[in-house]
C-alpha cells in the first residue's frame, strides 16, 4: 500500500477577480449563470475550445498573480491526441496527483451548481494510464467518484474521453471543494483531471416526482446531490453545449438506446410552428430544439397497439433515479387525440398522458418527473441493471389516434443516504472485448502485412476469372435490369397530391391474416388494398417507374391522401421467382427496424398482385451519385458518412437480430439515400432467413451480383456474414474510385475493381485510381485507414476479413481522422507523419480545390445529420451508456 503524503493545494478562483461572466455566446433567452468557471487543468494559458467556450488554465498567471498557492500537482501533457477528442482544450493537458489534492471554488451561496469533470485517460509524464484509480469527494460530505478508472470506463464504453456531470445542492459556506485522491488499494495509483466546470444553475427540481409504482407518493429532490446519467433529444439531433440554453449541457440523439420491437418514427414541428414556453417552464429547462423534435410510434394504429416504444439504459443499482420526460405536442391540438401510458421498469409510471390536456395547446412544452429506486438485478453482474422506459397507446382512453410521443428525456441519479453517488466501473461487453482485441491488433500491425494479402490477391484474381466467364453467360439476362436501374431518369419530382379524400379508416382495411405470411409479419406491417396501390401509382403509370429489379418494377407513389411519398415495388405478374422473395422480404423487413435499413411500410397481396410499399428514398441509389451520372460528385466526407451508415445497417443485420442475417447482395445499388443523405441498406429479397439455403451452384451464383461475390463462396459454396463483408469491401473501393465493380470493357487486369484496387494498394499506387474529383480533399491518414479497411474486407479468406463491427469502427476512425484534418487538428498530430503520395506534410495537396458543383454538395451536406454518425467513442456523455 502506498503511503499517502497529504499535500493540499488550493486554487481559489474568484469570479470577481477574473471577470469570467459568461461570454456573449449564450442565447439571450436562456439562463445567465452567476458563476461559470471552466478550468483547463494542467495548463498555464487561457484558451477557447473548438466550441468557442473559454477555459482558463489552472496554473495560468492570472491565478498565481492573485496570490493562489500551489502544492505538488504536476501539470502534464497527454502523449497522444485521440482523434475522437472534440477539442484539444481541455483534454490535452491534465493535473496529475500522486497524493490527495483539493480545488476550492468560491461560488454564490443560494444556488445549485453543475460540476462537470472531464477525463481523458492517456499516458501523462510516462505514467501508465491503467494505473489511474482514484476517488473524488466534494464539500458537504459527498462522494462523486470512488475507485474510478477513466481508462476502464472509456474502454468499456468505446469512448475516447469521459465527462461526468453532477448537480450539487446550494453551498451554504460560499465555496465548493473538490478533492482528488489516488485509490489506496492500488499500488502506483494516481489521480488526474483534465477539465473542471463549475456553473451555477437555477433550481430545476421544483416539482415533486411521482414515485413509480406508488401512484399516490411523490419524492422531492430537495437538497440531494445528483449525477446526470443521460440527456437525450428524443427524435432529434445532438445539441452542443454552446447551443444549450445557458447551462452548456449536451443533448444526445436517442437512437442508441431504443430497444424492443419497433423504433417508431421521428417527427419535427413544421417551420411555422413556434414553440411557446408557458410561464411555469423557463426556457432553460430545455432548448427549443428538444421540443421541436420527437419520436412517435408510427402511422398505423394496429402496429402501434402491438408494441411498446422503449428505451433501455444501463444504470448503477441501489440508487434512486429521477426520470424527466419532456413532452410537446407538435402535430395535434385537441384533447383525447393522442393518449398514452408511461411505464418505467415494467411498472406503470403514469396512465393516460394527454399532452394537450396538460398544456391546453399545441407547441407548448411540459415535463414530468418520475422517481424510481432500482435495486440489484437478479444476477451478480453489475451490467444487467437497467432502466427501461416504455410508452404505449392508452386503450382505455379510446383516443382518436393510438400513438405516443416523446420529445426529450433526462435521467438523474440521486445521492444515497450516505451522500454517495459513485458506482462501480463498467465491464466491457463480450462483443466489445473481441472488438478491442481486434482493434489492438489492427493498431499494432506491422506494415509488412501487405505480403500476405498479396498472396490472397492471386486467388481473388483466379476467382474473378470464373466470375468473368459467368458474366458473359448471364450478361444478357442482367442487361435489361441494369439498363433500367434507377438512374438519370429516376426519382422524379413529387407527383400530384390532388387525391386527398382518403380518410384514416381506409388505411388498414384488412385483417392481419395472409395466406403466405407469418401472423407476426402480417400484423407488424400495414396492409394495402390494390385500389390504394393503384391510386398511389396512377394505375402503375410508366412515368412513375423509378427502377427495375429482378423482382419487378419500382414505382414512386403517394399514399395517405398525398401526404406520404413511398416507393412501391410491384412483382412482375409473370415472374415465378418473385413469390418467395416477396414473402422473404416482408418477413425480414417487418421484423427489422433500423435507421440504416430501408423501412417497409406495408404490402399488398390481392388479385395476383404483390406489392411492397417502402419509405421513399429521395436521393435514390448510392451508385447514381458515384459514376455514369450527371449528378454533382459527392464530397469525400459525405462518402465516408454514407459508408458508415451502410456499415451500421449491415452490422445490425449481422448482430442486431436474434440470428445472423446475411444480406447476400450488398452493392451500391442496394444502398439508398434518403432526403437527408442517410444511407439505408435495401433489398432483402435475397437474404438468408434460415433453412432455405440449399440452392444449387448455379442458382446461388445467379443470385449474387457479379463483381461483389465472395471468392470463397465460389470455392466452398458456403455463405457466411463474411461474404457480405467482402461485397462491402468492393463497395468501399467503388466509393473511393467511382467506377463499377466490374467493367468488362477495360483491359483484363482492370475488369474487376476488387482485383485492380488490391493490385494498386499493394504497389502503393492506389492514389492513381482514386476518383479525381475527391482526390485532393482526402487526408492521407484517412485514406490509409479507409484503404486498409477495404483491403481487409476483400481478403481472399473469410477468416481474414474483419467483422462488420470492426469495419464500422475503422470507418468511423477514418472519419475522425478526416474531420480532425479538416478542422485543422491534423498538424497537432505530426507523429503520424508517414505521408502518401497524395499529400505533403500531412495535408491534402489541393485542399482548396473545389469542383464547380461543390456548393450544391455543401448545401446537401448541411442537411445531413452527420452527428448521428459520430464515432461510437464520442457519442455518449455518460459512462454507463450503451
Ligand atoms: C448551433 O445551432 C446552429 C443553428 O442550428 C448550428 O448552425 C450550429 O452548428 C450549432 N452549433 C454547434 C456547435 O453544434
Ligand atoms: C445493493 O444492496 C444490496 C443490499 O444492501 C447489496 O447486497 C448489494 O451488493 C448492493 N449492490 C450493489 C451493486 O451495490
Ligand atoms: C421487464 O419485463 C421483462 C419481461 O417480463 C423482463 O425480461 C425484464 O427483465 C423486465 N425488466 C425490468 C427492468 O424489470
Ligand atoms: C408494454 O410494457 C408494459 C410494461 O412493461 C407491459 O405490461 C406491456 O405488456 C407491454 N406491451 C406490449 C405490447 O409489449
Ligand atoms: C476497483 O475497480 C476495479 C476495476 O473495476 C475492480 O476490479 C476492483 O475490484 C475495484 N476495487 C474495489 C475495492 O472496489
């Protein structure tokens, strides 16, 4: 056990001395904190972070000039800047403590204070990051952290850094102390902190919370200390601290927490709807953006009644939690139109929530607090402790719509009777443990590995020869389909909305039963009559055809009285092959809901007609934005985001459902783009659903798409999820090089993109075959990561290919590299420095060059919610996430 020599150093920060009143960045309508201290620990200078917030160094001259004494803290610099760090301030410097040390802040007496502690577990002064074990206590006898390892926590959550937010009750003494103490039980333990925020906050817990399961009891937060566990902008986007209403909180997308049968649909208030805060809800409760956007269950009451809209959160057991739900009705205006029940951990939190009944009007925010004590789960394992929030339409209230809505959610942990808020360090999941292992290998891999792949490439070339031979055989057959693929003529502008007489009641005419479908599938998606389909497509008018596939034609259409744009896939009436695929697709899609999978809205099976109705994808296929097109070229970063989205969709197919689903036909025409350029994987007609896989050689061959087929599949006739990874690797090269996977008109060695790209990658000449339009804008390190990932995907043997999860991780890493470069952060990372031909000194050669159509692209870029695709490691504020 290490001897602890107590050395206390005190930093007294006086607001009056330093004039740290909040800068003009704060929204005038928000709250202006009287105390707002942003301390950049281990730094002697005062600098702004990437968000423009000003931090002062804890060893800055300002502080020492004011007569503040220092003990033995060691100001330290992190050895490496993780690309996922949002900003080098405050993360790249740390105050490191070998013994107990205290910060003291003079603050106003009558207010609560938000404390945010920022930790970036890196190597400081040669100390081993894994030895950082410590506790943090605060004045008033509070334990904020105990035996805390930022290293373990960050790893378990795949985050580069950790932010912990606490809310402390008013400090009667007029100061707050924070004491950092290395954990006595660990030899060589040290404590550290990168940044500390102390911000006064208004009392936001004025109303008592309803106790879940005890309708008549309530709990008052009173003078408890709290820890923010989750803060979500439900159905909306990430909100940065600088866009919060004065309290610099971060609001995250809720998607990662959705669980259960359905993800619902997101909705946003129309541009003319103005959110009006009532007198009892000040705007600092939550920003307008939280209330403007929401998640709802969906358009079909029959579906909604069948499932709960649910979110699941990992939490620490043996604490009381306050769950704050933010509501705002953004579509309906009458009482009893949308009424629903709220459940928390399988208990009724509130029955018959009717937002209009609470607010009397549309666009008026309201929130409700629910308190629940969560005891230890049945298993020893800490990680099974969850908090489950569920919404379900209230059947008893007989509302006009069976639907539910939620706009925002915050979850706070209350300190226990002993003043404790600390929980154990999280354990990484098994899957993550595997990923971490792969990642470590990936990172430490020697460059000489190319040789191995070189050997494999020969095999791939041989396989490509077979492909080529087969291509000729079926080329004729495919030609028609290819010619008709969504392209120049497709995705026409909106077609008439004059048919507006359809009422809600006709939406779901038929009962769930269908002769060919499982009951579940039939009930999960909406049934359309052939009349509705004909109306939607103007009786299958040719001008509305936006694509032709093996299955039949795809029409653009309008349903629900012209309010919803859809894509309708009609089975070719004389195609035999279609029936099975039709059913497969309904079965698959009705059970799979994911942001990066095309959503099936419903189907029609009548009069020998089979139609599938999907969400309309405004920007069509990925391929039509890559080559043989007159559309503006996509910028590199957007291509990266699209590939990440598609990887996410595939990763979900492989791991998210009960059993592994192999797509079998991954290609750029099966990756569609919605109106926000979000990539969605489509076409599950070929997916493997179970025992129906005993196809003969020929039929399996016919089913894949040439140029994308896994060579191992040829040899062994064995399809695995790694076959999708291979195809996805081809897609990645296609995105990079903007040419078809197979181009028979090219010289022999160039016909197969996979072979040709591998050949060039091996020779170090990949840069020569990159799409010239984007070449100048790719950061060399990003390109390297991207190309290495694609190269691994097309490895000859499935076993050498990464999992989709690894691919996803690496693409996100590539995006981070590109972003840090674009934000000018790359220069700080000189250590990477081995530069490809593309660049000199870590910079793209002609970063300033822009094609004349770039402006359009940028506009489109602005629409895309890139934030949702932020790297896994930077996604969550809270260490207990996921
Ligand atoms: C804040 O919001 C504005 C307007 O919505 C947006 O343009 C800006 O990018 C946001 N800032 C950050 C840091 O996200
Ligand atoms: C929760 O409290 C129970 C009873 O005091 C105890 O047995 C259990 O270990 C505690 N669990 C945790 C995770 O602290
Ligand atoms: C809720 O109920 C489901 C089904 O009975 C069960 O699997 C789950 O563990 C329960 N969750 C909680 C938090 O009690
Ligand atoms: C919704 O959740 C509640 C509480 O956990 C449960 O009783 C109910 O059966 C669920 N309903 C559906 C349709 O899953
Ligand atoms: C401290 O945390 C580590 C890592 O989570 C754990 O293995 C150890 O048991 C903890 N020690 C105590 C005393 O709780």
